[in-house]
């Protein structure tokens, strides 16, 4: 939403059957508006209570299925200048294309409400609270750093058009695994860097950081957040592992907080770029795909499996 000149706006809640990040990226590209993520099974989520089932609509995915789904994350967009029918139709086409490309069932259900305009940006800012995770204090810039927190443990991430703020379980588990590993002085590659939060944390832990993302928007957000946190990366590029600079030939640590489907696609690249006895951290994986990913990476040594809610993270080595 670009301003508050109209008296009403539309609040659209989308519950995808899967591929949350892909749906969020699509919505951002279609609307150029920030989105909010919320856990539908959280006690703090008011929507399941406020909106009855009859007020939800769906495309290959019903609200009753969503309530039983292992994928609990909803995407909230607040939009002012939009053709609702065209937007929903474009999202249906996106879901159909995604299903065809992945050979998986893909759908979503959604709720649309017309609401009176207010300063919802401030209301949203007030709702985004700092989180203490893996020794880091992660906050938006409008929250001050407490006096008892060292600057080396301070990470500023403003919720924006890229995934990764520390509130999501998959990001939190990556941060924990990075904190527990001795990565000071080591080379680290962050694949699918999103907001740059993992790269920033790794830099603060003393690693020499390389980062990439296929989304140009994520590269811009990572650059912006690196400056905001007074951190630097050895290299940051748009693309994937195959676009990495010629040096280093291998990385001591590779971290990838991306969906299971893409993790499997990158298996050979991970193996080619990970140093002997190096550490591979994989997250962003729903628990239902746990054994599928473990089998796909059976040529690695599995060191640890970590779980938070419906999400898992794996720590592997060669």
C-alpha cells in the first residue's frame, strides 16, 4: 500500500498448501507491498477465531485442509490500489504453474476483508517485536538496543520484501547451528540469503562470508541490511552456487535455508563446493520431507537433526 489516502483497504490472508516463500515472493512482485507471516496454529493468531470457514475461499486447497495441514504459515497482505479478481486469478495461475513445474499438488485458500484505513504501518511496526535467538538480539530499527546487549550480538532486520527476520523456526535453527559451530576465520557460503540475516550473523561470528540469491530483490535487501549492521561480505551475487567466484574453490561452511525441493536440486552443487570435513546446514524443510532429504543426502554424514514445530534443520558433513 503506497499511502493512506483512501478510506478503506483490503486485508488478504493467504494460506498456501506449501511453497510459502515462493507465494510470498510472487505476492511481493505482483503488488510491491510488504507482507506479514503468521503461524495459523499460534495462540496469537486471531484469524482462525475471527473468520469462520464459510468466509474463506480456495483454489485446490480448502480452509478445512489448511487447519489439518503440516504447513501452518499464513501470508497477510494489506492492499489499497488493486483489482482483486485479477490478483486472485494471477495467483491461481501461479499455483498451477508451480504445480506443473514441481509435479506436486499446489493450492491455497484465502480470506479477503475490506477494512477501514488507519495508520496500519505503525500498528504493524508495533506488532513486530525483537527476538532473542541463538545469542543474538534481532530487532527492527525502530526498537532500541537494550543496554545489556553487546553490539556484536545486535542484528537489525526490518521486515521487508525478503524472507528472514529471525522469527521463523527455520531461520532460528540456522542461527543456533551457526552459533554452536566454530566458524570464526572460516569461509561460509549462504545460499538463498534472503534478507541476509544468516550472512550478517556469520560475519558477526567472524566468518568470511559469501552469499547469493536468485532474486535481485533479496540481493538489494542483503546489501541494505549489511550496511545497517556495519558488516561486510567477501562477495554477494545474484544467482546460485554455479555462479560463485572462482575462489575459494571450496567453503568450510555452507548454509541454505530454502525449501526441500530446491535443496534436492542443489545436492551436487553442495557436494562440489563443500570442503572436506566441512559443515553443511540445511533448513527450511517441512518435517514431512525429512526422510526424503536425508535419503537424497545419504552420501553425506548426518551429524544432527533439529526440529522446531513442523520444521527441521540438518547438519551434515563430507
